[in-house]
């Protein structure tokens, strides 16, 4: 599919959905493609998955069905979506995948939400041959995992690349004389935060930075004021948190209360959420965070408009687009094969490139080398400032208080 056709297909989604009058996810026809989705609707990670994962599954299913369904060799088939809440519990997730595979007999399953969940569930996806396009997983074990699980794909890059994006931003600001060498670093104590912190320590110290504060906290910690008070007491030039959604909000709120005065304030997952901007308003201007987008491309503008129109929610400025891209890849692979053969679809993903709202995506050794690493809130929009092979980055600004 060329870019023009992809944009045309995307731009007609709203009208098609309206014309079809689709009010539910399930296709009416008996002859459907069954697709399962398991992610948190409750528990600590629900705040993230209900922003970036579930709305994009809804958007994609409605758009595909409004177009008449997936185009297969024996005709178009609409999607029947079967979804489960894993309650932010890896064991529940694995049980739900087992049920989807053996009882619901779904044809494909959307990859899990979160690094730890993608790694923990990879064996069950591989057991049943489901292509697992991980859109919310960052790890330095990509080579090891993809060799072990031939149907597993990564889209956000390695932990080292992610940390290196933050380091490069900090080094550039330091070399310009705009910040000093002192960093306060904290992390959520789960697979995502632990691996990022362990990777960041040598990378930041080798770049000449001093970690004047280095603490972790459990996932779901209700009171993060001690963390921010400790960071403030260390008098850092920059604050870096490898955080998940609940703590991204909590750390920011406490930083405002304690007036943590740093030139660089970075939190990870959820910094790009519309709700983050909505809650804190102008106070988070020039805050840095994980990911980013170039919101000014025609494809991204159309996607964001349709996301709002069809789901009633604003897309975030990072993982929403990546999630939607993974579904575009799955759709194009299924239609490219023309049948619901998971092994063939997996091989098609390995062998082909895909036209998406982020441009052309191609997997090398089951890994996409095209992603944003760092973004920044600038005048009400979260824009990408550092990336790997993505154009449109804007210059970084210094944090100037919590106004």
C-alpha cells in the first residue's frame, strides 16, 4: 500500500464509521476475524492502557469494519473483538491469553501493555503462534527475546537507546553551559523502571554526570513526597524519573508543591498524556518526558482527528500513535497474506515494509529502528525533541519554574 492510499484510507474512516452506524465492536456477520485484546482496565497500569491501548484498538476495529472488514482471498471479513481485563496482573494476562487461544479460538491477539507484561507473556503468545507486536515494551534483551520467540516484534527500541536519548539531551544542554552535572534519578521498581535505571547509571556517569540522588519506589506508591523532598535536598541540576503513569502524575504534583527548582525535569510514561497537560496546565511547560510525536504531519493530524471523533478521547503524544501503527502493520500483513494463517502473517511482517501514520516501518531482526525517545511540553503541545530515524524534532527548552 503506498502512502497516498494509506492516507486516503485513514481520512475516510470517520465518514465510513458514521455511515455504517457501528455502535459495538462485534461484527454482525457470522463469518468474522476474531481478534483478542488483553490489557489493564483496572489496577495500577489501567491509567496508561485506557489512554494508549484500548482507545486505539477501538478506533482500528471500527475503521476496519466500516470499510467492510479485512480483505482476504475469500472476501472481506469484519472483525469480532473479544477483550479481557488483566487487572494489571501478569498471571491474569496469561490465563486470558490461554482462554482466547483455546476457548474463544481467536485468530490474532493484540500485544500486551507494558514492558513486564510483554516479556512475561511472550511464551504463551509464542506457544500458539500469535504475532506479538510489542508497542509498549523497552528492553536491552531484544536480540535474546526475538531469537527465543520468533513471533515477537519490538517497536520502541532498546533500553540503551531510550536512555541515550535522555543523555544526549542532557549533554547538549551541559555543553552549552545551561545546566551543571548533578542529576537526581528515581525509578519505579518494576521491570520497566529497574532496567532503565540500571542502564542509566553507567551511561550517565560515563558522560560525566554525578548522580546526587538515586532512589526507587514500588509500583502504586501512594505518597511520593519523600522522593521529591529527597531529590530537592540533593540540589540537582536535573531530575530524571523512569516512571509509570500513576507516579508520573504523583511526582509532578509533589515537585510543584515542593517547588523543585531544576532546569530539566523529566518523567517517563504518561508525560505525553493529554490528561497530564490538562491537570497541570502551564505549570508543566518545558517538562521533558518519554517518547513524542511530530503532530504537524498530515497523517498524524488526520489520525488525531479521527481518534477524537471516533473514540471521544484525545490521543496521547507518543504511545497512542505507536499502538495504532502496530495495528496498521497487522492489518496490512493479514491482507498481504490473504488468509488467517498466523505463521504466514508473522513471516510477512518480517519480510515487508508497511505504510503507517509514522511513515514507512520495517522490522530488521524483528525490531523497528524508528521511534521517538524524548519529547517536551512546549506551549500546550508535547513535541518530539529526540528520536531514532524520525524527522521533525524541535529544539529543547530549559525548565523555568512551575508557573
